[in-house]
């Protein structure tokens, strides 16, 4: 019952936002905080072992073998904390902004939260697919309703990419369903299948394409920079902070354990694509003159490292991926909020038009620097913990892969610190001299993000402990299947 409340309470909040249009922002924030409270209560009762907990399982469409089955283990719990923890911050980021239709916008945010939580807890493939599509619909409307001048073309491209990938995944799900003894969509029934290597090979691509588009990794990334840049900041935060984690989670939960032989056949290519994405996106980020677009390419590079750590398939890689998904979400939301403050104050995204902001906004400059240092993985910040584990994992897989993947730290530090210098240091100009320092909800949001950056960096053990047993159990399960 606790899990059902967690999954569907955001829908109640979504309806409340539509009914209470004059206080939609406040209603959405209260709803998100209550959902976070449910998640923390579940965390308090959660046993950090490899079992599925808080399981709900009842017939949904029994004629087709479809059950509403969901549950939480350590891997899912990390994603639940990510989603329920970041959505209140995303909503808070919109408190000082004016929107054409705020009630619809915040209702869509909460609707999307519900879809995301279904994805991260589903133990039935059909339910997983429903959640996957349910999370796509609201972000499409968020970007289409509140995006920039070219929003229709860009959003349509994003929708076509993700929907096409979803169709490949649906084909794979239906095929697996037909192979189970009782025509089931149950995740454990999929795990129990012993398909031949050829079948697993093409099934790998059915799922991989869907997940690679969502992350995204090279060369499935071309929708991302335009969508991130043109979307409203709330939409960009949802996409970068939470939604792309659907693809990473899908690889861990639904791809590798279901088709391990297909994974072993193609993991070298998947690793190569991930590493190409790391370097390619970093090089493109160097040349960006648009501050928001630079962060978009930075996200591709960092996600490439997470993917590479997973495809290395060892404990360090999966644990690194789990904590780095959380860290990346925290850092990228902080960065995009910083960009939103700059863009709204200066009415430009051009880095060349900026400079000297630290002289007139010291509190803002300190918060920006802390988040940036977490992003580039400075020791004692949250980014360092995940990147160290991921690079260690890739190095264990292949030395050359670890060496190239390590460029994400070097290149990331160069272009991010150069961007900070150009924007925050130097001389004031006519545009930046009137820049106002942060206040109110801006201080609150950035203070929370900065605190998380430092606390997780200094003491990551409780976070790593949540997923440790589930990660070890999943790796053992897959390796045992490969041994036969």
C-alpha cells in the first residue's frame, strides 16, 4: 500500500494544481514534499539487501497476462530518492518565474513524476512500458508549451526519436512475453528465460536503442542539445536530472540481466560508443558560445562515463553508476538553475556578453563555484566519488578505455572552469553591472544543492550502502547465467 501511495499521490497533486490555479506553484511544491516524505518513510523501513520490498502485485489485465506488479530493491530505491528528492527542487526553481499557464505546467511536472516512479519500480514489463510512455507525454507538452521560438520543430524531433526507440523496446517485450511458459510479462519470468545467442543479440539492440536514445549516448544524442537549450528550465531539469536516468536504469534492470549473451556479444561496441561520446561531447562543449548549450554537451560527456562504467560490468562500475546518477542529477539541476538566473537577469545566453558577475553577486558566485567543482569531480565533492568508481571500473575492463574515459575529468575541468572565468571573473560591462545577487527561494535552492554536493562528497557511505547488496546480487545472477 505504501508503494501505491508513492506512485499515485503525485497524480492527486497534479489534479489539485489544475483545480487550484491561483496557487498552482505552492500546491505542486506541497505535493512534491509529501511524496518525498513517503519516500523517506519507506527508506527508513527499507532493508539494504538484495530482496524486493514493498511489493504490490495484483491482476491488471489478466486475459493478457499483465499484472500491476511493482517493488523496490536497493537499485530502485536510489532512483526513487533521485526522483522524489529532485522534483521539489525543480518546482522551487519556478517560484520566481512567470509562466503562461502555471497550473498546467506544474500539473504536468507531477504527472511526469508519477510516470518516472512507475518506471523505477515496475516489475512487470507492460507496466514498465506504460510508465516509460507516461513520462514522455508530459515532457513533450512542457517543452512545446513553454519552450523557445523553435520549440515545435525541436520538440517534435525529440518525440520522434524517443517514440521510435520505444517501439523497438515494445517489440522486444512482446517477443519475450511470448517465450515465457505462461505468457507472462513478469520481470523474473524474463530473467528465467534461456534464449539462444542469436535471439539475445537482436533483443539486445531492441532494448539498447531505446535506452541509448533516452540517455543519450553517441550517436543517438542529436536530439539532446537542441531540446535542452530550447526547453524551459523546468523541462531541461526534468530531462537532464531525472528522465535520462530512465535509460541508464533500463540498461541495468531490463537489458543486461534479460539478455546477458547479447550483452556479452555487443558490450565492446557499446563501450566504444560510450567513450566516443565522452570525448566528442567534451570537444564540442569547448566551442560553445551559448552557456546553456555548453551544459547540455557537458551532460552528454558525463553520461557517457556512467554508461561506460555499466558496460564494464563489475561492482565498481555499477556502484559508481548508481551514486553518479544521483550526483549528476543534483549537479545538473544546480547548473541549469544557475544558467536560468543568469539568462533571466541578463536576457542573453552568449558567454561573450558576460563577465565580472562575481564582483556584484558574491553569494551567487560562491554557490556557482561549489556546484561547478562538484560537476568536474573535485575531491571531497559528490562528483569525485562516482567518477572515481566509474574510472576504476573502466580501467579494470581495459587500460586504454580507462585512459580515454579519464579525459572527461581533464576536459570537463578545462571547459567548465574557463566558462566560469569568462562569466564570473574579469571586468564588469554595461550588461552585467546591474546583475542582482540571489535572494529568497534562489538562496534556498542553491543552498540545498551545495550542501548535497559537499555532504555526499565527504561521506558517501550511506548512499553506497543502499544499493550495494542489490548490485552484488544482480552481478552474481548475470554471471551465473553466463557460466552455463
